[in-house]
């Protein structure tokens, strides 16, 4: 009898403890908050602090406070701006082509619900996105090999038996890694396009069909107003991800030939883990973070502006 009453008291205590919604929410969020603090906030603050020091892991001297010297050197360094300019070109072309191809293929699959083999085709189309960038880079590095690569073998059949140095030629290296990135991440934009189209109310589409609206009218007045936010989110995510591209390009070209494909991620890796200049690397990483935040701010501004226009 005592055990039963003790159990009832314990149960009522637990129920009363979790009855408060605010307390229950804090308990649920606590593990996530701790994880975020330990793995995001603390390393970021540590990086901010290191960016004000001349700190090298291969120097016998202790870390010395240099103030804004790392940032002034960053602003006047041709190597940094060269890496950023190549990165921005890579982002602009890559995300642009991925968005255009994603929209076209997304509309194709959206309008072909009764197409035979639609599901297997979508599964195969999404496969590149599921690959690890390191694995995809290795696959293409082998396939593009001028001695035994299958792609170069096909090229030789149409080029009088001559192969092309896709990854070691300054003429082709940038375009090659760009093409692989487009191949790998266009499926993501297809997925976002299908999600945006899925957000369009069927009743409005049926009314448009009854009114015999043309395709461009459906896009302007029905599809874009409902799906533009999902599409913009997809573009933002791809922009931020492309901005920090490193593993795919590093496996394929290691930033070469010369510095043709040395994007900011590879440049940062070399400063931090080859030159071991942690202070300078921290300032570059922090500046890259600010660039990513700027892209996010632009996205949020456009969204809020569109919402204000609608109101």
C-alpha cells in the first residue's frame, strides 16, 4: 500500500513538474542549446580572439597581440582577393546554372505525373546530391585521367585520338570543376523547385486552366507568388554552400594548376594547415563568415520587402 501511494505521489510530482509549458520547453531545448554553445559559439569566439593575434604553430615565439593588423593585411593582400574573386565567379556561375537547370527539370517532372518511369528517373537524378563531395571528386578525377579515364577515352574518339588535360590545364580546370559542381547540386534545385510547385494550391491552377491562362501567366500570377520563397531559400542555401566549397575541388585539382581553382576554402586551408598561420587564417575565416551573413541578410531583406509590398 505504501509503495502504491509512493508511486502515485511520484507520478503526480512528475506531471505537475512538466505541466508548466515554459519549464517543459526549457528542458527540451537545453541539450540543443548546450550543443550549440559548445560547438558553435565557443569556437567562433575563440576564432574572433585569435584573429587579433600573430599566432603561428611553427614559430618559437608566443602569440603576440597585433590588433587589426591581420585585417589590414587581408584588405591589401592580392592572394586573398584573387581567391575571393574566383570564389564569387564560381558561386555566380554555379548557382546560376543550377537554378536554371533545376527550374527547367523541375517543371518537366511536375508536368509529367503520368510519365512512365518517372519515379526511377527522379531517384537516379537525385543520386549525385547523395554522394560525398570527396567521393564525387575522386570519381571524376579518375574518369578525367588522360591515360585511362573513360571520359578522355570518349573525347579521344572524336578528337583524332588526342586527350584533354581537364584538371591540369589552365584552360579547362575551372570549367571542369564548375561542371562537376553543377552536375552534383542541380538535383537540389530540382527538389526545391518541386517543393515550390507543390506549395501552389491546386484549386488556383484548376481555375487558371478553366480560364485558359497561358503558361507565362500561370507563372507570373499563380506559381511565383506561392513558390518564390522556397526557391529563394534554395538559392540562398546553395550560395552559402558554394561559397565554402573546398573538398570537391581540393580532391580534383588541389587548387591548381597554379591557383586557377584556389577558392577561398582551399586558400584558408593552406594558410591554416600548411603555413600554420592561425591568426591570419582566423581573420580570413571571420571575413568569410561575414560574407555569408551578408548573403543571408540580403535574402531576408528581399523576403521582407516582398511581404511589405503584398501588404
